C-alpha cells in the first residue's frame, strides 16, 4: 500500500535519515518510536505525499510519489487518514461539522447523516457533537481528530503522537479505537514516545515496533 525503498530526506544542508525502507502492508499495525528530532513526523509526511524524498523511492498504492501529479497525490490522500500531533479545527464550526469537513472538501457531503452520527457515537462524542472545538478536552479533541481522519473510510491510518497531550485513561481509549480500526482491516502506523502505550497495545494486537534513531530505521527489541 505504502512502500519506502532506500529513502533519504535532507533539509537545511543536513541529512535527517537515509537508506530507510518500510512497507505498510494491508491490515498491518506499526508503532514508530525514537528520540525527538529523529524525523518521525517527516517520515509520516513522506507516507502521505506531503514531502518528497530527496533520494530513494516512495510508492503510494503502487505509484511513485515523485511522478504523481498534484491531483494524483490528492486522490491518494483520500485513502490515507492522518491524525496530526497538534490537531487543528475550525473553532467557529461545531464538532460534527469539523468531523464532516473531508466529505465537504471531496464533494461528498451527501453522505448519510446517520453514518456521521454513527461515527461520532463510535468515538464517544455524541454529547459533544454540537459543541465548538474550544469546549472539548484534550482527549475529546484527539477522538474528534480520529473521527475526521477516518470519515472517508481510508485504507491507511497515520497517527502522529496522538496521545502526547492526554492522560493515560484517554490514551487507552484512543488506542482501543485504533486497534478496532486495524481489526476492520485498516493499516495503522502510530508515532509515539509512550512505551507503556506500546506495551499495552502489544497485548491487544500483533504489531511491529520500529525505532528511528541515528538516521536509521530499526526493528525494536522484544523487551518492548
């Protein structure tokens, strides 16, 4: 689905990482960890075409990202749901309309109201649906961001530090939602510093733990 082969990325005259290979196959679950500044967010951006590798090849659903047109990248992104570390919302719109924004952008606002209501219920935000984003807690914002990321029923979910600013209970709740998505056949990649979260997840789902450090991507040890 998403393949990186001998990829490097440089900026500002320095190389962030090099000779990096990764395959996100259908239905797989991956954790990406590593020290701050190692390039986890950059790697995520390569996976959805926000950035182009300075060397090597990135293939999105069989196509070379470097050769894809802007429209081609846009179409590929509809198959990739992204939960950003700092989730941004339109504060003047209620939560339900923020979640539905990808449908509006894609010209698919005719999607059933019941489908949207079911998704909002799935992330546990039915009572907050009519609230404005500033009224939400950190955990509620992250669940709203996840709902927005999956409303187009993408094949791949990329979550960049989704539990970084929420407590353990909410982290567990968000993790359960990601595991449930994986059980539905979605490919999931989660970037996180939270080793306790990874250990908890490994009791629920078969996953690979990857560590990005010293410009290389390594399979993390079983002690995780």
